[in-house]
């Protein structure tokens, strides 16, 4: 039985398996892990990015970081996954919150780098797009982080993006948006700004 990972169903067991899987400098290969569903676990990621277990906030940032590395999205559901376990969790909005953005370059050569609440850094581009839900009064911007998992862009970062924005024509219509990684991401119809 040497080399096998023991199967546990406890919060601590999942944390230990996640720590073991994430000992390298890269993210664990959750896309390769397809164990059967173990069930539901009372873990919730709130809209503001805080994590809760059985109603109490998980305040240990390193533990939240470890858990964030073993998140897997399948359809509309999110799971904590290890090589031998798969636990469904609740995500109120997005798995992450983008808490900062920096820009390098300008115009079509500009690259936006977002930092999430768990320390991931993602460059927006064709594979990691920016999208905006909601209306002009209350836009909800998101950036793809990895594997179908998004980060909701916080208000201050969104305002900084808007300050860097410009108009461009897409499919014959003028849009106000932002360039990153050679892709233009529309934020709002240009006529809405008039």
C-alpha cells in the first residue's frame, strides 16, 4: 500500500491532501483528477471572497490558499478535489476576487495583470477573458483565472480599468472597453457614455 493516499472525509483530511498535492511550485493538476463524488461539504465561498466552513469563517490565509489550489469547476458546480476525493462546495458568485490590477504597455499592446484574494496572478487575454455582467448602473466585471474559475473584479480595480479604457469598433458597433493581451474586451456600448 506504499504510495497510496489514505481516503478521509474530514475537513482536516482534505486540507492535508491538498497540502501534499501542492508542495511543488506549480498548481496541482486538478484537471487530471477525476475521483467519484464523495458528497457535499459545508464549505462556502462568499461573494466577497471569504471562505466559510460550517458557518464559521476560515481565517487562516495559508489554508484558504491551499484549498483554492484544488478547486475544480464542472458545469455550474465547484468542487474541492484531490486524487481520491471530490467534495461539492457552494460558491455564491465567483471562486475568487480580483483585488488589484496593473497595466503594462498601452493600446493594443497593453497587458493587464490581476492579483486575486488568494495570491493568483493572471494576465487577461484570449484564454483568460474579461467579461461584464449586469447593466450600466451596476456592472459586475469578471476575469477568467483558470479551468472555468473566475474572479470578480473589485470596484477599485474596475475603476482603474475604466480609466485606461478606450473606444473601439466591434462588429460594426462602437464600444468602450479595455485592451489586454492583444484582445479588446468591451465594457459598455459607447453610446451609453454620451
